[in-house]
């Protein structure tokens, strides 16, 4: 069932006609805010280690814990937000994010900072609710808005990086985290003003699959825990394998439970649709490739030039390298969806896979020919990621009932998070394997190996998308 055939069609058209522009701006702003807050930990790890007197590996948890809570919260919020309590869920989540943001700036022990970052991570599950809100209330504008929301949730990662780096340099880590407080409160006020009121309280009595949510949470935490801590893979390989196996077993048990539950957390029947399953597989593989290259570029430009390569940029300068990523990502988010009338979603996913592959080749071959080239590569990657993100919801929602929008997209968001986490881990492993004992920088050939690895994954993405596109064309 599409949004145009639901009982809420009249409301969707009315919202789109009267306050559609305001609602679109509000939804995109909230998606940008939660993405930016989630990425705040990345440029601040070194500052956190210094200010809180902890090791770099411990400070890394300010990023890891946000990823974990986001992955756990996303499917749960997706199910809660599928009902007519969506506004309440959005506001409650933003309150948690705002309180978590306050916890990151108060003078308190490191544990309080971690708790605050965990609370901020809950907001990463809001993107699927923003998409469900757009599909419910925006009528014909829903498709383009959902595309922009998907883009915002991805390229928004680069929005907070340069600002947070500059604030940390000027005033310290708590001043940088203050940015999260400001934008979280702004997002909460925006949601209170712009998110339409819930239309019915009938669904408030619908049971929530808490047991399924618990199983999924344990499984995801196990998988993401080891994939986000690449240093463990070489130092503690046996525990890593055990944790991964436990996670896989728990996730398998979750699938069995969900298939027998009357009101499951995730409708696995809908996820088995070839288009939905194919889109999630493509998202997983491409997510590894995209984030692998993303982390390579940010690390390469900060590699001291004394080793004969790299550019020795500081955190603020490295943050500015991300500006083309975000800018061209938004451009792609506006341009690529307009091609949907002529090209199928999986055809567009194929094309954007080619763009990502080109970025990998450019970085592998030209990264040492002046700092301008990594910046160019970051822009090309941003365009590919933005286009990919804009098209992905179209591939999934074209065959997904309107009432399952939040749940279906929340699963895709989790798949993307796992792919991103694996991409970061693979990048770290390859570079670590190419770093000599006692050295502070990977070898130049290590960067090449990692770049070509990302290129192979991008090629696999292209092959998968082309195969799915060809099979769908053959269907009557």
C-alpha cells in the first residue's frame, strides 16, 4: 500500500499544500542535527584523551558507544514510530539527546561523558521516523524529501567535524561538545513546532516486541562491538571470534522469534521481498567501501609529511577537507533523484557505485600529487555517497507498505551502520598491518592496498546492483 492510497491521503495532501515547505525544512534539519551530533566524537578523541587523562583507546569509546546505542535504538524507534504515536516518540527521543548533550559538557568524570554520548546515539534512530513522517504527511513531495533525509543522515557526518575541531582548538573539548547542546535543543524546539500531531491514540495499546528488541540489541551490540574496535582483531583474535559467533547465534534466534511473533519488531516477510533484500545487501557492501575510503582520506591528510607522503594537516584543516564531501553529497541528493523517471533505482545505484569506484581509483593513484587531490577525491566520494543515499529509499519504499516505512528504513539504517563500522575496521586493520613496529605512520603502500580494497568492494556493489536490476527487468 502506498502513501497515496492510505486513509491518511487527505491529510498528506493538506500538509503538503499548507505547511509542506516548513515540514520539509524541519525534517531535514533534525536529520542533519542527529547525524552531526553522532559524528562529534570523531575529531575529539585526542582532546578527550588529554582532557580526561585517559588512553586513546579509551577515548575511542566516545564514538563507539554512540554507534552502539544508535544501532540498538534504530529498529525499536522504527517500530514505535510506525504507529500513530510518532510525534511523541520523536519528541521523547530528542529530549534524551538534549539531556545527553548536557552531560557531555558538565564538569564530571569520563563515565558521565560516555553516558551522555550513549544518550546522543539514541538520536541516530530518528532518521527513519523522519522518513515515515514525510511519507505520511507530504504527499507528492514525500519522495524527494525522503531522498534528502537519507542524504542528510549520511553526509551530515561531515558537517560537525570541522566546527567541532575548531571549537576544541579554541576552547577545549567541552566547548566543542557545547555545539551538541545548542543544536539538540534547536532540533527539539523545531520538532515541537513543526512535527504534525498524532492523529489517533488507538495504536498506543499495541504491544511492543520487547523480547525481540532485546535479542536484536544483544546481537547487534556483539557484532558492532568487535567491528568498531579494529585493534582487538590482532591483539585478541579468539575473544573477537567468540563474540562474533555469539552475536550471530543471537541474531539467528531473533529471526526465529520474529517469525513466530504476531506483532514483530521487524516485519521479516516484507524484508524478504527481492527488492528490499537486494537493496540491503547492496547497502551493506557499499557501506564498507564508502566508509573505508572516507577514513583513509581523513587519516592520510593528517599523516605527517616528514615520512615522505601525507600532508600533516591539523584537525581543523582535516575537517575542512570534509566540506566538499558534504557539499557535493547534497548536490547529488538534489540531482540524482530527478533521474528516477528515466532510470530505475538499481540502475541509479549502479551508476553511483561507479562514482565511488572512481573515487577509490583516484585516491589510489593521485593522492600524493598535492593536497588538492585528496580534496577532489573527497568531493567525488561525497557525490557518490549522496547519490547512493538518495536512491536507496526509493528502491525499498517502492515495494514497502506505508505503515511499515519507519520499520523498513530503520533496518536499512542498521545495515548501513554495520557496513560503515566494518569499513572503518577494515581500514584500521590494513593500515595497522602496514605500519612498522615503532613507527607512527602506515606505509604509503598500505594506503594503496586499502584504497584498492575499497575499489574491489565498490566493484562488487556495481555487480550486485546490475544483477538485481537485470532480474527485476525480467519480471512481468
